[in-house]
């Protein structure tokens, strides 16, 4: 994990530190069940030792609760104690999946397609240089990245809670593909583009 990638927060919006992406539907919208609205979505696997990202997410969730206090509290004036929040414990909910071990996870989605970039380098001022990517070969479950999230309140059919809206994605590193499958590079031992082929 690259410690140079810093998490940050602005109100209810958080840009994570480096996380692993699972169930990545970032290029085409996807519906979990027939008849549901298709959305771009991803599950973010956040290591439990990434205290900074988790702290900022907690603060953003609290701010989202406060911003929607009247919506969430209803007539009682109190926010329900059993309010649904998007942060879930991988050790408890996915005990048989090694990818989720010692991690929390958040499912985020959006009807708007996220912008997806690939990290190139840091500038001398510490800013990030990145290039846009949109290939299925490059964007997959198992890769690592930074993700921007916006936390907001929902109240649908008596279900109240805070959800995570998916913003943009910056791919930072490769990772073993989750859910099987392999890249063409792995299958065929392809050379890098800059290598000269000799016949």
C-alpha cells in the first residue's frame, strides 16, 4: 500500500486512501435484480489499519446524519439508533472471503458514470498526474485505487440510513483479479508496448 496517497474530506465528501475495488461495475451500469435501476457501482475494501480513511468516513457520515436530521428523526426528533450505515465489517459479513479479511467495506453506486483515471506520478509539489482509462483490461475487481464518495441520507419505505454515492476513481496499482478471470497479459506473457519485437 502506498502511504503517499492521503485520504481527505470536505463536508460529506471523502476521497479515500488506497483501497481495493471489488464487484466493480464502473464501465457499464448494472442492476443487482431484474427491474432495478441500473447503476455504476463498486465495493471498496478498506484495511482496518487505514485509520485516517475510516476516521474521515465516520466524520462524513455524522455530518450527513446532522444535515438530514429532520428527515431521519421524523416526529420523534431523535435519529434512530439502528440507522443503517454503509460501513460493514468484512471479517463478520464475508468470513470466507480472504479479500475482505481484516477490512471494512463500503458499497457505493451512482447513476452517473464515474471518471476513471490511472495514476502516473507525483509532481514536485505533491500533486497527482494521471491519465484517463476506459478499458476492461485496465479496470477490474481486484485493482487498487482512490475513490471519491459522497455520503447522504435516505428514507425509503421505512428504511432509513446513510448511503455512499460513487464519485470518481483513480487507479493506483494492479492486483490479483477477484472472481476469477485473468488479463491477456497474464495469459500470453505479453511484452510491454515499449519493448521492440524482433522477428
